[in-house]
């Protein structure tokens, strides 16, 4: 089974300095049909104006992933981390028992474009932690998150894996196999791909469950998706 989530039907909030699209219910956007999917709770696509950002605020009991597409994030948190996360990098925080942090666009003339993704943890009251990483593989399927930090990926406290899949132009169909009982969420990031005859463009989401395999082919130069393999 599958469910298509068109980009144009996502929740939307424009605060001037922040233009945000919500795949699932978030803040003032509420839709009982879109409260998350499996362990995914939030997928927000944000554009943040130059010099603007989120002042210090708290989180707890959540795995928070940021993927910077363009620009940079200036990060500071209660664990003592002060860092810049640049375009192409991923940042993961386990909020666990509680953290505070701030996120700003430090660039004076360039907007920041990112995805922020919240994942429900598989265990409670973990010690908060922080990590960031750049994955240099320009093409192909790159493992970004896994429970055991396998193959150089970042660790996540959940029985899930996340791949960034960057395609060659007009790449022929490739298979992705689902283990029994697993769920997939595909999030279009750039360009267009075809998933078993379903067009998936930037911003679109596709939920898949109770299936054994899918086939994906790219339609564009620099097409890219995030593929979540979930419990």
C-alpha cells in the first residue's frame, strides 16, 4: 500500500523571516490525517532569511536531524556545542532528557534552505548528544542514519535507517527491497524521480507499507531523495 503526499498540499506558514512547509502537523498547522508516519514525527522544509533564525528554545525525547541544502546554520546548545553546519552537511541531536539550542542563518546576504526532521526515539531518557557530518559521495545511495552508526553513518536511537539517494541523470530503474513489516517514507529533495510509475518531485512525500520492493528511476539531472526505512 502507498499514500502520496503532494508538496503543494503540505501545511504552510510564512512569517516573513521564515517560510516553512510541513509534511506533518506542526505548530499552528494541524491535520489529524498527518500526525506523522511510523517513527517520523516532523518533516519541515524551511527557508530562513539572512541573519534570522530561532532563538534559544528547549527540546526533549526527540531525535532531531537537520539537512542543510543551501547556506549555513550557526548552532549553539546547552551541551557546549558551537558549530556551523554548511550546505551538504547533516546534523543530529538526541534531545533525550532535555537540551536547549539556537539556530541562526549567519550569512548576511544569502537565504538558508534546510530540512528539519524529528524522529521519535526508541528509548527514553538518553543522555543528550550532538554530531554532524558531511557525506562526500556525490552520487548513489549513501547511508546517513542507522542504529549502530554502520558504514560511517550517524547514530540514531531508533530502529530505522535513512539514505540520501542522489541519482545520475536519467538513471535506469533500481530496486529497493523492504523487509517484512517495514515502512518506507520517500521525500523528494531535488529534481524528479519515478517510483513504480508515481512521479515524485521536490517537496513530495510517498509512504509505502505492506510491499516487498519498489523500483526508482531518475528523470532529472541532480535528482535527489531521502529514503527512510522505518519500523
